[in-house]
C-alpha cells in the first residue's frame, strides 16, 4: 500500500526521559504564567510586549516549521516526485512547529480568554497584519492536520476514509502552499508596521515580506536536511544524503537571492555605511552574514554537497542565520524607546525550551507509532 | 464654478472663497468623504440658482435642535438658513405670525411640491387624536402627515423627533412618538441626540443637496457616517477601559486622573453616536459630556437615554471588561541580562552546535557505506 512504515522501536529511551524532564520544567513555568500572570514569569515590560515566546515560538518557530511548505512546493508545484519520501516527516515537523507557534501566541497573549474573538468575523480589523498572521496560521494548522492525516488513517486501516481523503487532498495541498506564502510574508510586514523601532539595518520597508519569505523557504529546506541528517545519525536510519543534496541546491539559489536583495537594498537605501559603524547592530549583522555565507560556500561545491556532515553543518548554519535574522530584527536590535531593555528570564527561556523538548518527544513518538518515515531506499 | 459664481457667492454669503471651501472640506471630512465630495458640495451651494426650500416643524420639545444650530460656527445659523437654504417656515425663527405665516407655508409647500426638505424637531403626541400639541388649530400629527406627503426628504432632528425623546419615557401621557412611527413606509432620516450635533444635520442636508440622495442609513434610519459606531469605540478614555482603570466615584483619584467613566454609569458602550469624534461647540479640548468628566447618559439611543437610570451600568455592546486585569508594570530600565538566563541561552546554543557537530561526525563516518541504504 504505502512505502511509509512506522519505526516501531522502543519509545521510552534515556534521551526521551531527559527531554521529558526539560518539558516538565517548561510546563511548570507555563502553569505559573497562567496562575500568577505574565509578570511573574517573563521579563516583558511596557515597551517590549513581545519577548522570546513570540519571537522564537511564532516568528522563528514557524520558519523552522516551513519544511512542509518548502517540500510541498518542490514536490507538488515543481513536480519533483523523487523528494516525496521526505514529505511526511517534514509535514509532521511542520505540524508540530506550527502548533507550537499557535500555542505560543496563545500563552503570550495578556488576555488569552479573549482569544476566541479572532474567530468572530464582525470583530475583524482588515488593516491588521496580526489578523492576517493569526487567521492564516490557525487555518494552516488545520490544513497541516489534514495533510498529515493519511499517516494516521493508514495506521488505523481506515481505507474508505483514506480513499475519500486522497481524492480531495490536492485541494488542501494547494492551500497548504498558499497559506504559508501569505503569513510568512506577513511576518515581514509586521516589521514594516513596527517602523522606526526596527534597526535601520533590518528595516527594508517594502522588501520585508520578500526577505521574510526567502528566509522562510531557505529555513524550510534546511530543516528538512537537518531532520534527515539527525534521523540518520540518531534513529539509525539509512542516509538520505543523495536526496538532501538536491535541496542544498535550492538553498543556494534562494539564499543567493536573499543576500543579493538584502545588500542591494542597503546600497539603494544608503545604509551600507551603517555596516562599518562597528556598534552592536553592525556586529550582529556581521555574525548573521557569516552564518549565511557558510552554507553558501559549502553548498556551492559539488564535492562538499555530497558529504552528509558538511550538508548538515550548512543546514544548521542556515537555520541559525535565519533565526538570528529574525531575532535581530524583532528583538535584539529592536529599539522601542529610550531606557527600555529586555532579556528573557530563566523561566521564560525554560518554557520555550520545554516546549521544544515536548515537540521533539511528540515527533519521536509519532514516527515510531505511525507510518511517517519512508521505507528504506529511495529508488521509488 | 466660474469667476462670476464665486463673486456672486462671496457677496451673497459675505465669506471669502477660501472660508467657503474650508467649510465644505470640514463637512466632507465629518462624513468621511473625499475632497472631491467637498468640491461637489461647494458647487451645489454656489451654483444653485434657487435655494432649496426647507419646511421646519416643531412638536413637543424644548427647541434644543434649533438651539444647537445656533452654536454652529461654520456656517452660523443665519448664514445657513438665510443664504444657503430657503427656510420658508420655522415657528421660532419666522418674522411673521398667525394666519400670515401659515398661509406662507401652504403656498410654499404647494409651489415646491415634491422638492422641499421637511425637518421635524420634537415628538408627536398621538393620544386622543393628537390634541395635546396644536399649531394653528391643527394637530402636530396632521401637520406632519400633510407636510410629509410631498416632501423630497424628511429629517427628524433630535431624539424627540427620532424616537420620542424625553416625552416618550416614563408614563408617556400624550403617547408621544417619533416621526417615522407616524409615517410608516416613508424614509425618515433620524438624527437623535439631546441636543443633536449640528454638524450631523448640516452634513446630511449638504449630502442631500449635492448628490440628490440621502446618506447611507442604518436599520434605525440613522446616517452611518455619524451613528455607525458606539461612542465607546472612539472614546479617548477607551484605553483606560481596556486597561481596567476606572473612576469609581465622582472626585476620586481615578476621576481626577481622567480614567474611564464606565463604572459611574457611562452609556458610551451602548450608544451609537459620533460625539467622541467631533465633540460640541467647535472649541475642541474635550467639550462633550465625557470630556468634562460626566458619564454619557445615552441621549441619542432609544431605550437608554431618559429610560435607564443615569448611573446604572451600561450594557456593553462590544466586550465587557474582565473582573481581573493583569498587572502591567512599566519596568523601565529593567535589569537586562540575568546571569542564569545568559548561562541558559549559552547552553541552548551550545547544545545545538554540539549536537550538530556530533551528528556531522557520525554522518561522515557512516555516510558512504549507507548511500544505497
């Protein structure tokens, strides 16, 4: 029937228990947040309304979760069927990543009990970027559930339902390509809305959506490489390097475009001089650029591309660069007003780390129970 | 508009072209229309060869709506009524009296059949055939029906004419009603308020003169440009409401600080009007009830003004305030990076880099042999 098989190995392993401990600490602080309020757990203040819960869980986390999006474009839009074996794990990671993003937005909300209002059309403000992001992410989580559901249905042997779903799946796949294009670019638009609070090196105005979309795609492909590599190294799966190196080429193109747009924009907007101010912002920009250049250098060489280890380093560097790009713009160099500063508190970080740990645990359980991973061999 | 028109206009209105255009730009802005609309309205007044006829009736009321027009500064009442429109009948402003003025009204209505604008202020008593309000030996009920018959448009100005106002609350001994209630099937523009805002009236009239039709109305016949939103929605004290800062009693600390008046019985959350946006009397600076520290009493809203107790809590149409608000303390100059947090961040980044290095090493050692999997 399907070439996907559950791994079937033991679920409770020492790393799994370690992750469980971290997740438990995270959930403890999350409970504190709901009992005693945001102030007791976070370092947020009147000017920094968005801390790591939004910037990591939503802004960066959803970009990490773009693997499903990037692969859906590759497989279904560009019709490169050979990458199909990678799609289910990627969709699963996307689903978990986006669910974390949605959850993050929820518990970061000061008055979370008003959350339901986003579903009431008469409350919508069509000029709001946040509305677009919120609704789009919410819808996309549902679409991801549907896109991933064949794996669950196969497991339970619901053949009839599966047949019906397979007939309609193309529709959801199409939406699954459209929605991330919308909200990932809107994450850039959020920066436009923040105006001059965003450091000039990151404030590219009209090009924000394009840059956000390019980094999201780069990070999407990188996360597939990352997951594939770790599945090989950690879960003793066969190497997927032959497939992954093709994705490396996609990263090269997109990353090249990103860097070109970015530097040309700086040139046109007359901001290149800021790079040589040698202040904190220019230093962060430099770190980012190095992280972006490393994958470019590695992936441009066919020989290095063949090497699984090098490929992973390139992907991780890309992921860190993309994450730092968003962290810098939204948080690190963000200047909401004189006298304000923000650095996440330990409980705040632990909530995020705990949720990531939980996400990995969920991923491990699901790939072991459900047919997610492709059966050995990529000849198909 | 040509040179001649402008010259004539300046002479007629005694105002410069610039003032004239400024006035219409302001009116257009009140309605949320563009500057093109302002120009069109200016042209409608400037080029109009015959001024539009207005018949103005008074029922049971305090002449508040006419009074409110006295407070309009651009244009002033006399300029509007004597120069821009032809006010053929208005009981409190007419020079003539008795049979003479009634005859003039009849004549004007006959001559301008189907073209005059009917404005009604005051409610209309309906009990016992409407005998509780008579003008020239005819009931207000008859006057209104008669004048409405051939009117091009009907405007009910003020809460009394719109829905009965103060006379319709309580025992309502005269069975006072609003204009639209006694004219079923006719479109009546309601401009409630006690007093109503003169600029909503001027804007509605100018819209009618310019475009030949009435502005968009809501289900209760109120123009959406003025009554489309709750006072609450555009209230300058709204942020206090959202943050849970309320004046608890008159003169307390919150009241002095200008906090939200909801708990003092402000009816802004259930009253549709634009008071919070355009205020009153053209002097700005918060010249309207909430602006001077008194809760809105909902004068424009049927079932609220003159009906609900003055200081009872409003029935909030949008979101009711939660019982508990999160503390929002301003941590200006907050401590910055904590040692533990910095260590933890370092550990997380380190773990990612370390795990990557390990995995990369493992992949390098096994990569080639596994290629065919």
